[in-house]
């Protein structure tokens, strides 16, 4: 929901005409305009107002009137940090101007853009489904990790805080603030202050930008997505120890359920869908690229967070007594000070609170940075282009232009290349590990054309890997380099209509040597990408020997330019009735006496299966992680539908069967993600051959999982789920096809069984 506004409270009124006069000079707002001013009902610190003119909407934030605590309500600091963050691309409202002239409206103030979205004042998120609660908390922690990863020098915020020693300063600052505002002596607060000063962390030298009041209700979420679009209230921001922010956000997860004082001061224990503190710590550490078991024990930071909350509550009550509080319920906060302090003392005397030790499958620092760039790029440019891309293919259903890449995608590719988000799949080029890229592939799986934007689309990725690993220098120069630049596309011709291609050794497309050339004859189909107008070369798998003594030594791979005489595109095959033009189609291709130079053979005759095993390992990993991203999108659509529709007198998610569908989907997605990351880790550490079993397992698991989750989403959407109004039918087409592509499930299951038996027998022999 959007935040609620009310008429301006009497103690906060100011001259609207003076403000208009000022804005007419500074922002060229027409002096004839009428400004509407309303006050935000929430917030306990600097009064905040919604300003609306006929053409624009703003938010004004000012210092409260009257006597204030020393060092508090520094709106100039808020403006400075917000301006720096906005320039860096971090999600904050755009700051517009700062006014230090008290003559305008009576106090200093600053103006920023009004951001439309959802602010959750109800800490328990009672209006959301469990899955949505999880997503909201994870999104909040991811943004916090992004904040703490920003470089202070690049933000030009050197000197914004005092650097190392943050914890000692915080204890001292909040002790002084509490004592300055206390209206009575509270022994628990004194004891808590002493405990904090006597239990300062041994190391307190990490310095990042910290928010200082990072809570769920200081975030604006996208109107329909679990995505933070703006972080608010930078009054307490400074530089210091980032763990103070993290634990302050996690504080309600540690509080006893008896502590529910207001909607923003209460426990989240036992609320369905709210992740455990340890899980959110793992998310935070993964995003920052730090091992979660390297964090210090968090008792101190929890006690400091509650102490700060209690001191803030005392200050709010003091402003209530002075008559300049920002909210009408300020008197309630005085009652919360003592219970908060007592709760903190109880918690720190228990078993020390340690973070989870789940540090598996962490990205490198570069991987984390690139993933965040990809997420930002996708959010800002790729997802908004979906409608235009789909409209292009709709308008060119029967036109040759259907096989051209829409200009909007070409423009996005140039933009991605300029941003350095290019060829991310290839470790030798990108510098990323397979685990790094697995997370990125998941993100691109949420949009059908996103992989192409980053030059990470199949089958080109596999073909580029083949050329990179096995191509001659001549082959790399002629084909790999233009593929890496995105100037051309390629296809891979392996499957044949006349044989059972589940056994790849059945392939009959013939390759014969003729002097300095090879001659190819045969029929291929499901050659993905062959229809794209930029497809200039195919890698063709051919039988090059009749030597029956070596079943997997009879085939070779050879490069065939698509313009070579005898190469004929016969027809695009449809997938559930769709030609899949967005991916270049899946064509039947005939090779009739196609002659190419012998130098086009890759690695040598009879090496086809050897190359295929190396090619398909990373490719299957990429497919699987994209399938995880697709399933995440399907689950989002499922939850949105379940929360917005009702049958038989209650919301869909309130029906037990639907709730179970949501839970089962989350279980399947998480299991598959972990299995796929394990396979990526195995590829990084063991290589393709040693990781064969893990790769085979993810190929089966990801295809089954994504197919099932999308099927559930379709079922919940009813007839709409199979219509063009939702992407689910197209998603199902992809997911169901994945159970056949790159080998059917049954072949992989046989491979898994064979490899498992070998492993078990090896273990048994080792025990003897």
C-alpha cells in the first residue's frame, strides 16, 4: 500500500505561499500553480510532507520546530547522502534541492521526488502470502548488502563519518541521547549501557556506509513485485560497522513474542513465511561475498540495536512532552523503553547468538558485482522491453522479418556490451566461475530473450565453448571472434529425424573425405537458431567412420557456413504449435553434397563425442539455472494470483491445496537450485568429466521441477494460464521441451545409475 497522508498537523504548519514563491525561483514552478500539502501520518522523526502541483509530485522533509536534541534531525546530511547514492544508482528517491534558509518555511528542508510503491507499516505483513513475506525480507537484505558493498571514495562521502571505532561511538552517542531525553530513571537502560561498553567487539575496523535505521517500513517496494525501489529516512546514516545495520533489521526475529508494543516494535517469531535470522544472514553474506561463519557472534550488535531502539523511543516520548512530535501516537513510545531494555538484557545472557554456517557455493567478489549489474540492467532495461518484443513477433507472424532480431533487442545488446555485461558464460573471457555464472543464468531465465541481450544464448554459448576449447587458430579467427562480438549467430546440428536420437551414436549424417575437402550428406532437425537471419555457421555432427570397434569414435564435428551450396533450410518445427522465432526457430536442415574445406574439421576425425561431452556439461548447467529462474517467475505469478483471487468465500491461497502447491513449489525450486549450484561447483573444482553425474542429475531435476511448477501455476490461473495473456503457456513449452532437449530424462537416469553403481563399488573395494 502507499503511505497514508493527513492534513498538516497544527504544530507543523508552514506558509505554503512562501514555499511556492521559493520553488518558482529554484525549480521554475509557475507562481500561478496551486500547491497541495499533506503530511505523512507515519514517521517519528523529521516531519515529512506530500507536495503536489498540477504537473509534479514531491516529498518535502524538514526539521521539527522547537528545541531539539544536540546533533539530531540533520536534514542536510540526509540530503547529502541521498544525492550521492542516487548518483551511484542505488535505489533512493531523487533528491531535488536543499534549503538552509529558515525564513522560507521556518526550518531547513529538502525536496525529493515522490516514489510510488508499497510501504509496509505492518511489520508482520499480514496482507501478504507466506511466499511473499519471504521474498520481501530477502529483497530487503539484498539491498542492504548492496549498500554495504558501495565504495565510499566513489560516492565522494569521505569524512561523512568518523571511520573505525563505530561501536564505541554508538554506545556513547545513544547513552547521551537517552540521558538527555529521559523523563525518569530506568535501571535496565543504565545496566544495558554498561554491558555494551564492557562488551565492545574486539575488532571494529570495517567501515562502510550504514543507514542507521534500516527497517522494513523505511523501504518502498515495487507496486506488485517483491523488489525495493527506494530506501527512505537517511537521518541516522554515517560510516561504520555494517553489522549494526544488518542486526538492527533482524532484531524483530530475535524478540520474544510477548514483545509487541506497536506495529513497528514487535516480534516476528512464528510468522509463517518470515525467514529465520540465520537464513537472512546467509543471503546477506552471499550477496557481499563473505563467509557467514566469519562473522563475529552477534550478541553485542543485537543489544546495541535494541538499546538504540529504546533510546529513539525515549526521544520520541520527549518530543511528545515538548509538543513537537511528528506523530499522534508518540506518547505510546515512552511505555516501550523499559521493556525493550529488559528484553535486550535477557537475550544477551542467553547462549550467544551466532550466524548460520551455510557458506556453500559462494560467488567470487567479481561474480557478486556482475550479478548485481545484471539484476539492475534487467530491471531497468530488459523487463520493460518485453511487451515491445512480443508485439514485434505478433505483428510479423507471416513475414520474413520474423526471423530478424527486433531492433530493441539489438539496442539492448549494444547497451549491455558497453556496460561490460557481455559473454558472461565463458570463464576465460568473463573471469567468472561456473558458480558465479549459475546465479547470473538464473536471473536471465526470468525473461525469454534476456540471455541474448548479454550474448549468452543457446546454442551460441555451446558453440563458442567448443571453438574456444578445440578450435584451430584459423577457426577461432573466422568464427569465434565474430560470435564473441555478437556480429553473427550459429546453430548446432546433431539430432536426426530418421533415427532414434536418444542414442546419439545412431546418427547417420555422413562425412566423407575428398582430397582437401569433406563432403556432407544427411538430414538434421531441431537445429535451434538456424532460422535467425544472422546465423552464419553450423557445427554439424557427422558419422565419419564405419569402424564398429569404437562406437563413440565414429563421429566428427565440422564447421559448415550456412551459405555453402547444398545447405537447405526446409522448415521451422513448432513447439506446441509455436515456431519459437524469438530463439531463431528449430529448423529441419538438409545437407546435400555440401563441400567444405578439410580445415573446417574440429579437433580431428572421430573426436565428435569427446567434444560433445565437454560442450554439453556447461550448457546443461546453464539450461538448468535458467529453468530455476523461470520457475521462480512462475511461482511469483502463482502467488500473485493466489493473493488476488477468491473462490467459495476465501482467497485462493487460503485453500489448503493451493497453500500446499505454493509450499511444494518453493521446496522443489530450492532443492534444484542447490543441486545445480553443486554441479557448478563440481565443474569448477573437478572438471567436466568428474562432474558428469552431477550434471546428469541437474538435467533431470531442473526439467522436472520447472515443468511441475509452471504446470501448477497454469492450473491456478485456470483458462487464463493457457492463454496469451500470461507467459505461462510459453514457459511450459520451454520447460516441457527441456525434458527431451540435450538427451531425454531416461538417458540421463541410466547414466546416473551407472555412475552411482561405479561409485558404490569403488567405495566397497576401498573398504576391503
